[in-house]
C-alpha cells in the first residue's frame, strides 16, 4: 500500500490541540477523509476518523449517544454506566471507522501525514497561500 496523496486543512485556533484535518489517498484509488492531526504531549499524532457510539433506551428503544443523560425520544433517565471501558478503564465513547491494523502501518501513515502537515504549515507562511480543499468535488468519481 502506498499513500499517493495527502491534503491538509490547517485549523486556525492556536489554543486547541486539534491542528488540522486531512484526507489521504491510498494507491491512487481509495480516499480516507476526516483524519485529525492533534498536538499531544509527545508531539503531533494522527487520529483516524471515528463515530460516536450509541445505544438504545430500554423503555422505548430510541437511539442515544452514550453521554446522553436522558432518552432523546421518551425522556427516561439513562444509566451513566452504559459505555464499555477501554484497557485503561476509560469509557469508550467513539469507534474508529477506518484504522491501521498494525503498528508498522500506523507509523507509516502517521509519519506521512505529519510530514505533509509540516509542509502545509510552511506553505501557509507565504503571502499568496491558498488553503487546501477537502471537498468531495475535488476527487474524480466514476
């Protein structure tokens, strides 16, 4: 597998840990969108696209995010112990949509995206800088 393109959209808020979003194209034929570039305690890292996890109300069956305190449908108070915990004992509130399945692949993706981010930051210093577009119209779809 080869990462054939990375498009980075910088985030302007300097106080936030989120530094940018990107899309990456694999083998000129598969795009992964909404990859986050985050400033962590040990430097930049990549967070793969994810979705909020949800469950169903025991009373009406309505769908609710795991942080919801009351059912969106019937208003019943929901248990705060509904979420599974990860290996560190934290509530698991998000599930990856796409992700690497081994450390070698994760490192390759992260190194490539971080390098592209740093290039985009450097380009952004130029007076004629135009931010990257991440819209679907930018990709040819057959």
